[in-house]
């Protein structure tokens, strides 16, 4: 076992395993296998470059490798169908994420949709350096060899459908993004949404005990800090060969200590077979020498043991399954350091610290990193001359592991100027955020940072030591503002850098939105909230901007487009509007909107159609879609289509849970069409007739079912009574309603009160009898505790029978007057709760009725007699000129021209008599004699008996 450059190291590890473990079997096999993996990876003809995601050490090693030997082909571990998007990175400000998105699924469970895959890219990453080198160097080809985004979900387990529906399936290369809270730092952590993350080089132990052991003995709190201390910093200045061997060693260690037989291991091995198969296919098609190629992959995959590994493997190629029929859309979305940390389970602030480490290492090493021409953000560098790719022959592999593992870590001296600057700046930031920090706190942070570093066996305090010291010395136990000290340290050490997708890299819909909003005169690509003022009366040209903003308000998140003044409802458009726009902050949502269509109108129309065609569509939702189509699109064709679908949904519903919403929306739509069109649309008439028959059929059952609430039954009766005249004119039969009410036999008090109100509206229960029943309830001590429920039913009855408002006021007043305090006081909380819970829209009607019934001043209350207790008025004596009939004669005599005209139309002849004479022969008298019922009605209005 001494063959190869690593034979001596293999013997040392085997002897150490036998000495410390007492047996040379298991441990020796693991250690020897790690060395074999390193020997195998470095002996491959196709050079393998192992990396860790978002690692400055990997990025620096990549720059050194590409400056020393320039390959002609770079194979990159990234989803192969994302390659056309990489050129658009030059139009963006990093960090951004390459995204694949699918909303219409074909071949995947419907509950997984929509599917989204993102691959974040930062400047301090080896993959970005490789991409920039390949795109900016003539004659160099970049080939993505990892499985497609379609295969990412094809290889996801299907047995946990509920988990996949909630968060999407988990990718092998990184955990699914956690849902982040909005507001504050949550806005940045939610930039990736619920997409599955794809990263290069997920180097983290999958053996929980091993990770806990490393964290404990490394005296660190989380994995990112351990990696920074024991891997990142030692490898920052390492040469190329040492870097490769150490990274493959770490990848092999984590691979061999992973629990065997897991689904994740099988998927990782399938990915490795997939990538080697793709590389062989490309080499066979292009004829490129493998010595002129570079394979960039995660260190975990560099230590692969699959049969297809290597160019000289005799194993057959991996059989790649075809893609499903799902249509994928691709684009770039903004990313941020905190979004990357949240998605891949990194410690907060670790990516920001890595970016600061990268900047410092680049300036200290003198290297010039690769950068896409025209890249936005960052330091501007002079454009390099195009140089043809050259290849320097690689020398034999030498053992660098033995010296690296045996030598102590290089001591990095204390940089007092850097640490002092951090301490002064953190105190300044803390004072700005409400902390009572002073110079003494800066000195304490300085000394504590050095003390913590010494306790953790570090010669130089790391940013993590500094953050711990700042929290201890400044924050103590109080956070006066919305930012704690650890968050302030993250801001100080680099901040949460947020990327932006440039205009040229946006999808057509997003560019169209920005173009159409140009008349506002705002820079909508900024991440700040901007105020837009629209005076549509003075500048009618802004009407198009207003229409677009209302559509975006419907499609985008709430904070992206927020109206401050103005509204858009049926039949009403404001002449002045004010908006708060934050499209730059919600760029991801706008970009994903572009995956659904070319224009905002098209996307809105598609969403409205999907809303009414879905499996969970309801009649209320369809009416809401109709209303949105009228308000936002003004498309009669679409309105008719959605309205017809609403009729179909109403006819198939078997519950009345949405009856209040249906009643509210159909009333509003009917009022709109009556005000704007000569006739009602056909779908409105069909909805009324269908709803009349539908609710009549379900009414007896709804009265009895305990699951159906009082509000729903009241809304049903409101639909039947308020739409009755229209339904009868359209051919419905009133006997349906009468039979439905007759067949209803409720048991709960509230529904009994609703039934009484319905019978009263139908003329089957006179008001006197209804008043008597309520008096009997109040007189029965056993029923009094349940009387608030009866009142709740009467309150809900105001929806179908608004004329009962005086009676409800009378009933409540009678209850307060008659009930004794021992009964009334315990009853009041129940009454208030009942009214507040079940009648928020109907209580104002009661308040208005009570205001018109009760006296307006306190002195008048002493002499006030309730109308229902006042004695009946005595009939006035019959006289020609006295009483109501005489008042009618006086009224007719005061308007002779009108009386003559009406008499002529009705065929009454006769002339006017003298005022002193009897009016028996006047036209008014003839008119009154011909229509005695009208005379009695007018007399009643004038106060007669």
C-alpha cells in the first residue's frame, strides 16, 4: 500500500489507527480510504477542481489556477439548462440568483406547484470566477454538466406529498429555503421565496455527532465559524496543489462518515454519474483533449467512488431519463447575503464576512479577479486585453497533505489597527441605534475580543470573536431599538449586500412595466420607496399609468404597489391618486410575473381564469373575479365568461358557507350593470334565477343544520327577498319560497327568530302576533337567558327584512325596561358579544333607527312616551273642511291646474265651485269619489284615522 505519492501518508494513518483505536480495521479503513480518494481524484487525466460554495479561499484558488494555466473547456457543476442565462450576469449587480420557474406542471404532483429552482451567484465564489473567465476569454467554452432543473424534481421523493406541498421538495445540494418573515431583515431573507436552492460544494458533515464534536472542541457556536477558522483561513494563502488535496480530503471525510444507505447518498451518486456521462459526451463530440479541460465541482463530488468516475472508466454511461412535459421559464432574480444564509442554513452574517474576507485577500494577494465586462456594482477595473487560452503542462502530483497536516497552523499576528477600527465603529453604530455606548465600551470590546480569541486558541480575533465581545460589552440585556448588536456587527463587517437585475436582463413583461411607468418620472429600479402623484384631471395621459398600477396592485405583493389616496371600485375612478412604489425592492416578484406572460393584462386575465377554473373555485370567488375584470380590464367578453362560470359554480355548490359574500357581490354587480347598461347581462339574469331556486332548495336544510350559521341563513333569506321581484320577472315561482319557509323547522333560538322574520315578510305572521310572541319569551323565566340569541336572529333578519328595524329597537327597549337587574346585568355581556360578533354590518341600522325613535335631549326624555306604548289616536269627526278629508280638499284646491290635468286624464268632468259652496260638484270631488282608496291612503299619510 505504499504505491503513489501518498503511500507514506497512508502508512502513517494506518499505524495511528492501530495505535489509538486498538484495531486496524474500521478506523484504518476510513483513513486509508480518504487517502485513496485523494490519490484517485488528483491522478485523473481530467483535472478536478474541488470547491466550497461562497468560499473566498476557493475563489482565490480558482483565480490562481486560471491565471497560471488557462483551460479551453470548463465543466461546471450547475443545472445544464441554466447555461443560456449566465451571459446576462453582466447586466446585474451581484449577488443575484439564476432561476428556473414552472407554474403549469406536467409529470409532477399538482400540490408541488409552482416549482422554482435558484442558484445564487456572488463575486466571492469560485463558480463566478470560472463563469467570468469563460465568458470573457476568447476560445474558452463553458459547459454546465449537472442534471437539469426538471431532473431536480424528478429525483425528489414522492412519498411525502404534504411536505412537498408546503415547502417544495428538498434538493440534494442544499435545503429548501425557509419562509422568512416580512419586514426588517426578513425582506432580504425572503428574496428567494420558497425556491429550491442549488449550490456548488455543500461541505458540511451529514453525521450529527461529528458536527457536534467539531463544534465543541473547536470552541465555536456554529458550523460557519468552524469552517472559517480551521479551513477557510489556512487555505486562503495555500498553493494550488495543497488547496486541491486538502479540499478532496475534507470532502472524502464527510462522504465516508455519512450514514450509509440514505436516499440522499443515492441521489448524490446519480448526480455524479450524470455529470461524468455529460462530460464524456462532450469530449467525444468536441474532440478536446481532457488535459485542456477543468472540472469544477463540490469537494464532496470530487471524492466520488461511482463506477463512471474518470475518463478511463470502463463502466457504461449513466442512462438519463427524458424530461417531463413541464414548461420551464428562466430568468435572474435579485439575491442577498441574508437570503443565501437563510436558504442554505448558514450562520447569519457568514456570507457578509466571507465577502469582506474576499475583498481583503484580493487586495493583499495582488491578484486580479475575473469580472464580466460591464458588470454593475463593485470596483471598476480597466478592461483586460483579450488573450488566447494557453495551457501549461501540469507536473506530477506531489504529496502536500503530509506537510500541511503535520505543520501547526501559521500564526496570524494581531492587527491592532483593524480591531481598533471595528471597536470604534461599532460604538458609533450602537449610539445611532439608541444604545448608551461610550469610549469605555470600545476599550472593553477591544480587550474582550483579544481575551475570547485567546480562550479559543486563536492568535488573532476573528469577526466572530469581535461580534461576541460587542454583544457582551454593549448590548448586555437590553435592545433599545429594532436592531441588536449582532446585527450591527454584520452591517459593520460588510452588511447585507443586495443584488439587482439590470434592465437588459429583465423579462419582457418587467421591461414593459418600467417603460409604461416612465411618465411618472421616477427611477423605479431603486430599492427605496418612492411617492407617485397622479392628477388625472390635469394630466389625462397618466390614466394608463393609473390602470397599470391598479393591475400591479392586484398581482404583486402588498408593499410593492400601495395606494395612499384614490380608489378603484365599480363605477368609480378617482381623479387624483397617490402611490407608494417599491418595485425595486420587490424585483423578484415582478420578474416571476414575467414568467407567466408578455404583458400584465395577459397575466391578469390568465389568473382570473385559473381562479374560476380551479378545483377549489367557488361562486363567491368567481363573482370576485368578475368584479376584478370589470374594475381592472374592462373586458365584456371576459366578464361574460367569468359570470357564466359563476352560475355553474353556484348551481353545483352543496353548502351555503359563502352566502353572505355571494349576496354582497351580486348586489354590487347588479347595481353597476343597472347604472351602466340598458339591460342586464344574460349571466346576471341566470345567476339570479339559479340562485333563487338553489337557495329555496337548501333553505329547509340550512335552518336545521348546526354547521350552518345564522349569518349564512340570513344571507340566503336576503338573497331570496331582495332578488324576489327580479327573479319573478324572469320566470321564477314565488311558491318555491313559500314552500321552503313552510318546510323549515329550526331549533336554535336565533334561527327561530329568522324564521319568524321570514314569515312576517311573506305576510304569514302579523306584527302584532310577532310582538306577542316576544312578550311571551320575556315573561318566561326559563327562556330569558336565551333571549340574546333571539335578538341575534332578529338583528340578522334586518338583512332580508329591513322593515323590522323599529320592531327590533322596540324589543330591545322592552327587554331593558322589563327585566330586573339580577337578570339584566349578567345578560349584557352576552348581548354585546352577540351583537359584536354576528351583526357588525347591521348594528348601524339599529343605531339609526334608535336615533330617530328616542328623543335627542335629556329633558325631553322625562316626558317621552315610546311609540309602541302611546294610545291609539281617536278618529277625527267627519266634516267637509275638517279632518284629513278636508285637508285633502284643501290640498287639491291649492293646485287646480294639476287637478284639472289629472281629472282630464282619468275622464272626470265637472267645474270648480265657489270656495264657500260645497265641493261636491268640483273636479276634485269627482276625482275623490272615483278613487276612494287613494283618498284613504292620503288621509292616513296626513295623520287621519
